């Protein structure tokens, strides 16, 4: 495709290409996708608003011709010839040669590197840039291109533990923004390393599928007891916020051990190693235990997950130890005839053993 040197493949299979096509004295951005399956083959042509406007009267005929072309080069030649014919017929070639919004976007993406572009929408107002960190983790930066780009900066979205706020300056570029994003990833590299270790070597009860922005982990300690930690992503080896979930009878000795050994916590060691030292335990491992051993279902709705929440309330009766979702227990207690409330708490009885039980009012 030497005559189309501004057209580049957008995926590894080569069935999707994008770039600039010259016609008369102007360049037009096009996006071409060839669907070989299911048969018959279909060619999907998209492009900037200007090319869509010019080709609209002959789009159906052009599509039929493209489906009959045997190579990508033939398709591009067919598009170019049709485009030139339509321009001459409509007098569009009288317009001066200029860099459109699409031209600027394309040039900036070339500088960023097409290998870093994961997705471009058919209307070219949304694109996804892919960055790979030091541990080969992929991170996606979603970019929404405004109509006044590049005078007006794009809106951004990404999966980071802190919001990525990039201040778009006059004459700024997507490359500057992408380089800043990559630098930001490096600042969270240690945090992700330690969180990945927890995910790989312990049973994480929630979130069920942790994302890169999640700073919380609920870790199984033993059947009926778990530890919820909140990690500072900028200082990941500092002592995390800890909350123990389970029967108070079981939780209290673990809490006391943590408070007693907190002096052993070292900011030079990983989160997992520190927790093992301070709690004096070996965490249940996915290599030799089953997660179901620690996923206790709710005694009221008989399910483990309810609206993405897991059972976090436990009856303190050692002969019961039944688990409940907070919402299930609240609804149950509030319907009891002898329910009492005080200081935003409801007091009632366990539905299994009738021992006193309470929950907070949401």
C-alpha cells in the first residue's frame, strides 16, 4: 500500500485500517473494516463528516464495489476514485487545502503511536489509549474528543485509585497527556504489586473482581471471620485501615493480637508479609483451600451475594455463628413485635437461636 502511506492497520489481523486518503487537493480521514465472516463478506466504510457528506449519494453503489474488491489496496483505490469523481461533480475541490479537526487528531495519534491506540469510535469522538506498566499490566485511558479540539481539551476516564486530573493547556497535545498518564501509572506501581500479591495468595471475599482503582480488600482469615483493609495507594506499605468482620467472640482475640504486635509493622515489607507477622497467622491460600469454605451464605435469604454485598453480620452465640446480610437482618429485626431502637441501632433476636442481636439502622 505504498501509494496509501497515510493508511495504517488498527489491529493485528489487518482487517481494520484507518488514516488519511488524498483526493484532489484535500485529505479525508477514513476507517475501513472488512468482515470476512459470516459470508458473504461485508466492508464497512466510515470517515469524517466531510467524506460522509460527499459519498452519501453513491454510498450504496460504492459498498457493492468494495465487496467485490480482492485486496485492501483495491478497496482504497475504489474509494479514492469515487471520492475524486464526487468532488469534481459537486465542486468541492474549490475549497482550500486545510487541516481539519480530524487531521489534527490523526497527526497527534501518530505521535502517540498507533500501537497505543486500542479503540476509535466511528464518529472519532471517543478513543482508548493503552499503556503498559513495568509489570506488564495494561491500563486504558478513555478519551472523549470535543468539537473544538485541540483548543478545548478532551474528557478523560481511567481505572486509577486516584482521579487522573490532567490540565489541558493551549497548544497541548495527546502525547503530553499520554506521557503524563504513563508517569502517573509509575507512581502506583508499588501499590498494584502489593495488591496483586494479596489477590494471588489470599482468598479475597470482596470485591469479587478487584479493579485497579480498588483500595479495599476483604480477606478471609478463617471460616466466619474476615479482615477488611483499606490501603493508601500513595503509601501502600503504611499501616492500612482495618475492620474485622465476624462474631465478636472470634474477632476480639484477633483484634487484640493486631494491636499487640502493631510495632512489628515495617514499611519496607509487603502488606501481606506485615499482616502475617502482626496477626501471627498464615492466610488461607487458593492453592490448598476452597473459597466456599469462607463464603458463608446469609441465614435469611440463603445466598452469598446480594446486590454485590456479602454477609457481614454474625450471631455472637458460639453455638450459632449464623451469618446475615446487613440489609436482610435489618428487615427481619424491624418486623419483630418486640423490636427496640436506640442510638441508630435496632435490637432483636437471632432468627435461629433467639439470642439478642442488633444491627445499625441504614
